[in-house]
């Protein structure tokens, strides 16, 4: 037994030494010179971009390089803002097939107060794999029941929730859906209708209870003699009712999208974002009329119905965007969040303009999350979350040469890169 334990320890240490750990990020003053700077919001600029104290302090053709700055010659290269994924389970799911590594789903239907950021594993292998493809920020979204928890926007560098928090939290609502879950779903039409009505009643009952909670707590604030029992679930939904927190309504089927819009308008929810919205193309005009922004995806996906054209999932963002909907893109993935630029690239190839496709993973999600003053474009005063590339980041052939997150220069290293280098020119194994 002891021999096995010792062998396991030696093997683990050897494996760690063989592949090593992802190198540490560093901070300082940097001058990125001779670059083509794609600001996203203010056109294209040629020249130098200065990073100091975690922020962009200057950019343009007539920029003075600070004394002692680390100068990086970016001749022939492009600078873009880091990409933002509008919905993932990155860092809260390690291996989706192993339940012990899955912290995305709490027990129960009503857990809106459970925050995804508290379960985020900053050392997850997929984090470094994701950011070397230019994704600097992601929305981490819990899964599960009616109100599964609170999603958080995180920067992909740091160790603690305070260090990675990027300035947005939103309560997730899985809106009650109609219809079958797949070809295996053998429920009758009557059973489907009853279950939908039951789920909608549950939602309305919870909302009514939260309204009562708001009334009681407002009264207690004026009259100290009124005592209110602790109720973290209702307290979190109350923040949505008071307009202090955004409600992220997950809905995909066209009829469900319409029902969700009507429900949110009837309840007078102040801040609403529709997520998923796989069949948004069917009701794009109605979404546009509502004024609700959309975070849609995955884009590289199959159509929701067998009768639909193969490219409907690809075309969905473009159709909504042309109808006047503010559209951001997500991967809704755990291990393959790194593919975000390809999802946006498919959207551009199937009807969305290249400009809007780039914005859908930069400034648009920043605007939706209320952090456009910090992220999403290259402007003086914003956080230095940027990537230096060999070309258009939505093109598969483009390489990321340098990456900064929140002012930290992040080594372009990951488990995938280490394995690639390990086996590219491997030495012969031990002789028998």
C-alpha cells in the first residue's frame, strides 16, 4: 500500500515537472509600437498604444513612450480589444461527464442567490486554453432549475473572486418552455400543456412572493419594529424587482421567446436580457420592438427543427441584428470557450456584417453588461484587456502574438500548447 502511494506521488511530481505549470502573468508599463490599432468604436488608428497601471493611457500616431516602458514592436500586427463571451460554464465545469468536477447546478429549483463566481476555479485547465485564443472575459452562468443562480462576468486572470470580478452580475431565469425536448419525448400534447401551465404558475407564485418581500422590507426600512426573517432567495429576486440587478431570461423556442417578452413586460422588469434565443430569427421584429438585448449562441449548432435549413443557427445573429436587435454572441460551453471567434466568424459568413460580428464579442456584450466604460474597445482610460494578432481574429489562420488582461501581460501558454510541444519532437522511449 505504501509502495503504491509513493509511486503515485513520484509519478504525479514527474508529470508536473514534465509539462510544468502555465507561466505567471506580469504587470508593468508597455509600449506597443508600429501597430494597426482596431479600436472597434473609433475606427482604425496606426501607431502606438501605451499600457500603464493596468489601463490604456495613450494611443495614436503621436504618442510619447514613457521612460522605462517595455517596448514591443508590433510591426505588421494588429491590436484588438480582448473578446468577451456572453455565456459559459468555464471554470465551474472541469469535465462535463464527471459530476464531481461540475459546480454549475445547485440542488433545488429556487437558488437565485447562489453566485457562480464563488465556484469559479481560476486554475482550471480550460481557462488558459481559452485565453490564448484572445478571449479575455467571460460571463459564467449557473445551470439547473427555475432560478438556478447569479451569473458573473469574470476576467481570465487572477486567483480570488475579487480579483477576477469584471463588474456585472445577473440573476438567471430559465423561462418555462413549451414543446418536446427531443424525438425521445413521448408526452402527449395535453401533458405538455399541463406541465407548461404548472411551471408558469410556479414562476408567477415565486414572483408574487418576491413582490410581498419587497413591500415588507421597504416597510421595515421605515419602521424598525417590523422584523423580517432572513430569506436570501427572495432578497436576490427583490434586487431584480427594484431594478438593481439584471434578469437574464434563458429562452429558445419562438413561442417561448414571445411569452418571455410578454411576461417581462407585464411584470415591468426594469433590466432584461434574453439569452439563448435559438429561434430568434423567427420573431426578430418582435424582439426588436421589445427593446431587450440578446445574447445568443452557440452559433455553430444544428437547427432547432428538422424542417429548418441547415444554416439557420449560423444566420440567427445576423437576422436579429438586421432587424434592429442588439446582439452579443456566446459559446454556452465549458471546455471549448476558446472557439468563440469561430462562432462569431460563422455569424459573419452567414449574414452578419464583419463589423457587427466583431462588435458582438467586444463592445456589444460590454454595453449589455454595463461595463463599456472599462471593456470592449480600445480607448484611453479603459482597462488594458487587449490582444495583438497577425490579422482578423475571426479568421482561423490568425495567430495571437501578445495578450493583456486587466493590464497583465499573459504568457501564451496552456496545457494544449505544452502537450503539443511535448509530443511534436518527442525523444524515443526507454529501450527494453
